[in-house]
C-alpha cells in the first residue's frame, strides 16, 4: 500500500519519495529532509486510513 523510494548515490544529494494508495505523495531532498520523510512514512504506515480500516475488518 505504501512505498518509500530513496536514492542516495555516493557524493550526491539524497532524495526520497513516499507514496501510498490512499493518495499520499510526498518527496524530500537533502539528508535532513530525507531522514524526516522516512520517519513520517513510518508513522503514516501506522495511521493510513486504508490500512487501519483493513486491520479493523480483520479483527472483527
């Protein structure tokens, strides 16, 4: 459901993109912003409305 793509070739500025089937589409450029996006992506995976709805259905 959610994808995190990181590109960090040696000697260049890292970039990252976080996308999800729920419509989320965020990107970051630079070490600090990429690290922040990684943390935000992990949080989104726990809070995504598509994922939480599916888990609730499975629990019922």
